[in-house]
């Protein structure tokens, strides 16, 4: 049976306002409400159980599968990277053309490619994710930078381990990757030691929004999430984009993603890093 992989089936026509653009350039993140409709939110929530128990609809295992039913502690936050290769609903959300368009506009890129997606499931009681900058992990790319669309499938509350941003931290330089991303005792400790800043001097903003909202964040904006001390789960789907012109670095590698580098060229193959949107109207053909 042929499986339709159309990523345009879920889309929206939301355009950024001047206020969105100002918020992004001053704060390093901007909230866009009503990004996903209620039906899409519902369909995406239904994919979490099969994905984390290894039922991959498209027959392909994601690149990273960091929590497995029956193997890992229920207290850990569950994460999968590149579920778009495994699942049609996730694919249609993270490869939405308008998402790529907004990333390109905010970052001044000629277009946007998918770098990787994340599916994040933080049940009640689950642990924190350490505060970090996404660009710290991009030395395998030229240019070594990302812009991210984080989408929530649940109404969020501060005590529910929602994502939190350090306002204005996109204006700081890119630091080394943190040592403990999953389940640190204190999710802000490494931010303090790496940057030499004290948390009491920072404007840390927990994102409290309705299900279906998105936040676009700069690759240098420090962010993370605390333990879920609420009663309900917090589930998110994340699309990490890079420039449509991005290439592999010739001096640095990623232990997972440089597997997709072809010999003798630094070009990125659209089969693994699809072009979601380009100003000239191009989009990787297999997406439509
Ligand atoms: O959802 C979270 O807790 C963290 C997500 C994250 O690190 C990201 O979107 O870059």
C-alpha cells in the first residue's frame, strides 16, 4: 500500500505581526497562539503511546529514541528525535511550510530545512531537562545555528514542567554543550557555571499557554524545563530548523547526524534534511 506523506495537509496561514518580530528580536523567543488546531493536537497526542512503545507507522526507527516503555524509569522525561521518519502525523506538523517560512523570516535565511524534530513527553512527576542553548550542539553545521518552533499539545502551567526561556539570552555568545541534559538535579546549575551568571539576576519566563500554541526561539536563547510537579502530562512536538543553505562542517562532526554526510561533498541530502520552505518557492518534492 502506498502511504501518502503529504506534509501540506496540516497547515495554517498565520503571518507574523510587527509585534511578533519585535518580541523575537528583543526577547529571543515569541509566542504564537492557535498555531495547531484542536483536531491536529488530538491526533498528535494519540501518536505518543505507539511511538514510545516502538510502533513506528512508516517502518523506520527514529534517529534517537531516548525512553522506552518497560526499559526506562517512568520518572524520566521521554524524548524521541526525528519521529518524522517514523510517523505521518508528526511529519505533517514539523514539516509544515508556514513553519519553515516563519523560521526563515525571523532569522533572515533564504529558506529553512529541518535539522531534527523532537517529541517530548513529560508525565506528572517526570524530571527536568537542563537549561541549554540549541546552537551549542550545531558545530557539525555551517552556519552552526538553528531556529526552533516548540509546539505544545497540552495547556501548560508553570508547575507542570513547561519550557522556560531566559529573556534576552540570545544576545549572549554560544557556550559549550551542557554535560547533563536529561534529569539534572538542578536544571539551572550548568547555565550558572558556564555563563558565570546568577539565576536571581535573570528574567526566566515559564511559557503558560493553551494547547496548540507555538513558541519560536533563537538558537542562542537559553531554555530548559523543570520537573513536572503538577497532576497532568506535558507533551510537545518541536521542529528545529536550519538555513536551507546549511552544509556539513568540514572540521567537526555529529556522532549521529554526520552519518548522513556523503563522501566528497559537504552538501546536505534533502532525503534526510528536507527543505521545508524557500523564498523562491522551492520545497523538497517528496514532501508534497
Ligand atoms: O520541551 C522541553 O522541555 C525542552 C525542549 C527543547 O529543549 C527545545 O525545544 O529546544
